[in-house]
């Protein structure tokens, strides 16, 4: 049982998610200055949710109805969601103190039938034996929680949330 909640007398819910996750990675050192890493990820979630209460608030621009005039609804839904992913990166050492790592990751979400391709780049410079400078930039996508996208309570038209991550 992953989540149980109640909103006074207005609504209550229960959400269960069981997950199966598998990952495999391969590393090949082509020459000492070049290492290639590739991998596959797979995440499967069995989602089951129960909701009893007032209908969800209207969408933007729709007229709101008074809670006292609405009838409670009851929803019991479940499904499997699949999230396969793959990644590839190269560790390049132009000289011994510098490691530059370009990479790319691809993910797919069958619940919303959308995918993402996220390029990334990181670097590491060994300035001294005890000082390292690191920097990175890349896109990252996230899978939405099933309750956010599964009808009738969720919106199946949601995009995958994306962010640009920059660090130094």
C-alpha cells in the first residue's frame, strides 16, 4: 500500500504501485583515452488506484460547480506502465588530467505514448592531487506518476516533464 488519504467527508483514495526494474550496462575501453559505456534500463509499474469522492475540479475556463450540488463518483482503475530506456556515453581523455563525457539517453513512456531523447555533457579536470573541477550540462526527462495521467482522474495528454540541468 503506497498511499492512502482522505479529504474530510469530500473524498478518499488508495494507491498501490508494484515495480519491476532491470538494468544492464556494458563498458568497453577502446584505447586508454577512450571508454564507451552503453546500457539498457527497464521499469515496469503495476498501478492500482481507488478514488471515491467529488469529481475533480473543472478544467481551466470551465464553470465551477458548488460542492453541495455534486454527486460523489467512485473510480477503481489499474494498469501496467512500461518505461524502457537506453543510454550511450563516451569517456574521452584528451590529456590525462581532463575527462570529457558526452552522452545521450532515450526513454519511452507507454502510459502517455511519449518518448524523450536527452543529450548530456560532463567534464572533470584534475587541477591538483586534491582539487578537481567538475561541470556538466544536460536535459533530463521524468516519467509522470500514473495517477497524474490515467483517466478518469488523470490527464493522458500530459507531456513528460523536462529540465535542463547545469552544474559546476
